[in-house]
């Protein structure tokens, strides 16, 4: 089986960009919903990381609505060039994948997964979540747009033979880390902005809050363990 990440960096990311280039001048209704949810915390959301930033329009929309600065990671070189050219005023875009986030980045106030987790290799998904968690400040937010299946499952990625689409409830994976709380969930479907009775096309936007107390208790536990060893 070909590596999902390698194939997207090599060619499929650019092919995806070509198929969807007509969408990159549009505002997104889902991003508007997300920004409305975050509006009471607008002053705290100063920096945004979007993983799977595509042509840059959605990150630009978030930065405009929340008055923030943005950093985008995207496997398509064509998409990154387009995004920097058209949306580079408050945002910076670089080539990369969800599993290889630069650890030297500053920590962010909002991390957004832009419909990309379903394409992450299963042997890399855990590292992907942990790296994102390390880049998010405690007391800040994480959002995800992805498929919303009844049951986790995989099927063939229709645009490239040998690649898979892994449909799962990714927000639950973050909640299982122990330091995330689900704030809001908006269910819709591809092509329609409302819930679908057809579970095969369901998509969702979820917003999570990274709890502050988790780090406090983790540090306290380390101190207690250290004192017991003395």
C-alpha cells in the first residue's frame, strides 16, 4: 500500500487542488459557524494554525472574522503557492502534512483540522493528535471538520488507487486524551448545510476546549512522585 502522506506530497495533493480550485475564492458557511462560536473568546484567539489549509481561503476567513494571524500547513505545493499569493496578508502557508508538524512552531490559540484527518495513515494518527496537542495552548480551542460516521470504517479513496479514506469520530480521539471537552458540534453533509439521514455522507464541525487544569494536575503529580523518591 502506498504511503498516504508521501503520495499527497508527491502528486495527489496537487491533483486535489486542481479539482477544487474553483472553491478557493469562497467564504465557508461552516467557518462562519465556527467563528460565531468563538466570538466571545475573540480576544484570546490571536494565532491560528490550520492543518490541511488547502487554497488558504478558510484560514483567511478565520483570521478576518477573529482578527487573528494564521499559519497553514498543506501537502499541495500548488495550493501553498496559491494561498501565499492570494491570502498572504495575515497568513503564512507552508508545505507539510498532519503527521509532520514543525515542533519549533510557537503555540497557538486555535488549531483547526481542515478536512484532512480522514487521510492520515492509521499508524501515524496517534502521533498526529499528540503533536497538535503540544502546539495548542492550555485554555484554548481546537476545531475539526471531517466525516461523521455512525461507526468508524475505511473505504477506498476514489481519486487514487491504493489510498484509503478513514472515516472516524476524531473529536472523540482528542477527548480520550483526557484534557479536552466538547464545546459544540454542527452536523451537515457534503453539498447541504443540514443533517443528513444518510450516514455515509455525514460531516461535522466540532469545537473542543483544552482544559487548563489538566496541566496543573499533571505537574502536581510529577512533583508528588519526585518527593516520594527522596
